[in-house]
C-alpha cells in the first residue's frame, strides 16, 4: 500500500502518456486498474488477511523454532485479525477461516498444542477467556487423561485442584516470576 500513491501519480504523469504501450488495450487496462479505488480496497483487504498469516509462517519456519506453548497462541492472533479485516462479519470471513482451520486441523490444533497454549501465562494470564473455550479445556482434559492414563486420583488432582490454582494464580502460579510471563515479548528471531 505504500506504493499506491506513487503508482497513481505515475499513471497520470505526462511522461506516462508519452509511452506508446499506454495507448494499447493492456496499457489502458493497467492505467484504469491503478486508478480504480475498488482495486485498492481489494489490495488492502488482501494484505490485512495475508500479513498475519505470513507472520505465523515466518515464525514456524524460522531458525529459532517457537516452543509449543506459543505455536497455537500465535495462530489465534491472525485468526482474530482476519475476522477484524472483514469487520467481524462471519459471511465475509467464513471462507478464509475455513481454509485456515483446514490447514491447522490435526497439525496445530492437537490437544497438546491447545493445552500448552492454555497453560502459557503469556496468553492465559492476559486473556482469561481462554479458560472458557470449550475446545481448549477439552484438549486439556484429554492431555491429562493421556499423560496420567489409568491414574484417576492424579487426573482428579490435576484437573480439579492444580489447574484451579493456575487459573486463580495461587501459590507458585501467583509468584512474581510466573506473573511476569504475561508481559513477555515473544519474538523468536
């Protein structure tokens, strides 16, 4: 978008008109496109949708790989930004979100990713609504059941007591070090 004004100035300049190709059908179409507001609105929307996704791709493809506790959380942000780009009108963003969700399915939305996201204070201490997300909490329970398979007492302890301490930031979870994680500026490189 930073080249929009320069391109528009270029096609209305007298030097532009002196070019022979400008007077061909393709030249006229190019000029018309550059001056078309609808075209630029489409470019703007495209950038608002794809920039957040490109950030995530760079993140997971970087030399410094993000820990599992950040992967899911860093995908949640672009999904939110994409919805905002479409003014939170579901009919407008539904198709794009369907593609994103399809690519995530079974790869980046596994119970372990969701659990790591929920248990990462960088996200959950800042946005406690994470604890109200049924998919996230179900993933957490699935992980606890898998990790402590056959040990009902430990499962009960983790889900009903330890997790409550984490949510309420009690005990170790309320210490200064744990609370500073919410302000951690995550940037892997």
